[in-house]
C-alpha cells in the first residue's frame, strides 16, 4: 500500500502548491466542482482527482 501522504492532499498542501494564504486555500477547496471530501472539519483531496481537476481547469481564472 502507498504512503497516505503520497495520495491524499490537505488544505496546507493546496497552500503550498498555489503559493497562497490559508483563506485563499480554503476558498479554492470550497469551490463548486473541486474534488474534496470532508471528514468533520478537515478537508481531504485525493491527489489523482486534484491533478485531473487541475488539468480540466488549466485555462480558467478561478479566483480573482
């Protein structure tokens, strides 16, 4: 089995990937169509679903 760190992203990972602050990272994960699952107050993103979402949205302005 793979290391869970290799397949699951967190909001902190989204911050690092997009070089943005915490509030903007939460804005991204709450966007309609973003591949996130929520357990309690925590957000988790499958890396494979995130990469697919990223490819599908590569030419879009998502946040102004």
